């Protein structure tokens, strides 16, 4: 026998689902946002400083620091397992947001992998680059940061709207503004330095600040 819901009961159920989803976000996601926020912010700021002070011929080697992003994988897995151990209610909104961030991760991996394959295939051409035209060696990588920021903006904006958490929405908007700014500055002679600094600022407002706010809400809910 099917259960018939009145309009009032349906609205109450939707409200309960949204409230539960917001509670899940507050209890579990703060640590994950802080993990990736501080990791990306630390690496981007370090690369920015190295590009300022290293000699011209070695400054671009600082991009190898992005390998450290692999550190976040095991820690992310640990935080997810801790969230699951708390037996939080898994709502439909939570499941949709999981798919959003999975799609975000896959998109980032495709972009990075595509750039790496392109660089490997272009190695013979790079070996023939004349001195003074080193720009051709890193030119394709200038697209990575704007694409990443645009994807950051999408995931943060959708998450913020779904969970009704304004700091995430604001962080997404800031990432989109940063993307537009980098496109405008695309031919600036110091573009790579600007990109790292803009990425650092965007992650602070998109991940670190919302992460700390979520941790504060989590503590207040426990108390």
C-alpha cells in the first residue's frame, strides 16, 4: 500500500532533508576543505616565491612541487572514513554533491594528464627551441590554472547553493572572477607569477575560510 503525502508533509520532508544535508556538511566537510585548501595554497604560494627569487633558467622547475598534491589522497580517504564512522544521515543532496566533486576531480585529472601528454609529445620540438624563445616550453601550461579555477568555481557554487552555505557560494564567485582576470592578463609578461598568486587568494576564500567556518559550526553543534 502506497503512502500518500499531503502538501504540508511533503514540504516538511524536503525541509528535513535540507536541514540534514546542511548538518552533514558542517560535521564532515570542514576538515576536507581545509586539507585541500591549505595544500593548494601552500604549494601555489611557495611556487610564487620561488619564481620571484630563483634564477631565470631554474625558476620553472618549481612547478614540480605540484607533485606534493598526492599527499592529500590518503588524508582525504582518512577523513571520509571518519565521516562514515559517525553514521551521518546520507541524503539525496549528499549523494548528488558526491557526484559533483567526483566529476570535478575527474575533470582536473583529465586536464593535467592532457597537458603532460602534450608536453611529452612535444619534446622533440622543444629541443629545437632557440634561446630567448623558452616561452614555448611552458605556454600550454598557462591554460591549466584558469581551467582549474573555473572548475573550482563551479563545484563550490553548486555545493554552496545545495547546502545553503553562503561562504561556499562566495568562494565560487571569487574563483570565477579570478578566472576572468587571468584570461584578461593572458599576455602579461609575468603571467605565471600572477597565476600562482591569484590561485593562492582564490583558495583562501574558496576553501580555507569556508573550511574554518564549517569547523566552528561543527563545534557549536557538538556543544
